């Protein structure tokens, strides 16, 4: 029996917060050299997403290491504005929460300030009491330690837990320690996989013939 559902955020319930596409858009918008920015990002991303480096330090390294014709506040606003919700999957999670049959948690890789913004902006505390975000637990997927921590804190046997994630490497790692997994591709596939695992969302949200669109 499935008792606990752990969800990724980026490309599942929300858009990715600060992925390659978002960073490329930022470079185009602010006239930054993509190769230089990406190289600097790769040098600090582990510390950034595990809470050892804050947003100010990250941007000092990647952007504001020299004078710019735009401000920190302008760049931060653009960065945060890249986040949008995936309406159908997020509505599904809210419905599962309302049913009260399963414990819900988040396991995601994200920097501290952006994670807090997204939790607040999309009212995620309304359906998630547990956030095993990399910036809080100082571990990143696909390190199996982050999954073990989530299971230990929630006192959930691995076989009773499901990870929903869009990246194969993350679901493979969770599967290696016995968790059930759903490699998320689209909303209809998510509904089908949950049904196969015995997670009832009945009477609720129907399959859709179109992909969710951002507002």
C-alpha cells in the first residue's frame, strides 16, 4: 500500500526554476556571454543548490563580478519571473491532499531564495507539510542519501513511498533503494501510473487531451 508521495517541483508541478533554458534567456535579456556564464554557474551550482552559497554570492560570481548596466534587483526579478505553475498536475496534488489518504512531500534540487519564493508564490504549504529541498537538507538528487533521509524522517518503508520526478537519473536512484517511482512525462501518464500503484484520485480529475499550459 502506498502511504507517501514525494514530488519533484521543476517540470512536474511547476516550470523549472533556474535551468539551462532560463539561464540562456537571462543571458539574452541582459547581454551576458553564455559560455562564460555557464562555466561560472557550473563552478558554484552545487554550493548554490545545497545552501552553502546564497543568491547574492551566486550572482556575484556569475554576473556581478564586473560593473553591469542593470541592477541586482532587476536580474533577480527576471530570474524569479521564470517560474510558472503546471495547472493540471498541481490541481491533482491539491486534490490528493484534500482526500487525506496519503502523506505528501517535496524532494527537489533548488537554491534557498528561489525555493522560498516558489513555495510562497504557488502556496505549496497548503498541500505539502514536508520539504526535503536540497537547500535545506544539504543533499542533491540523485544522491540516494536525500531519499533515505526523507524516508527516515517520515518513518516510511521504501516500498510504501513513491517518487514522482521528470529526470530518469533521479527515479533510478530512488528505485535502487526500493522506492516506487514515476518517471513523469505528462499529466495523462501521471494519472495512469498513480492508478497502477493503487493511488486513488477517483471522482476527481480527468485525463486531458492537451498539455497543461502556464497562465
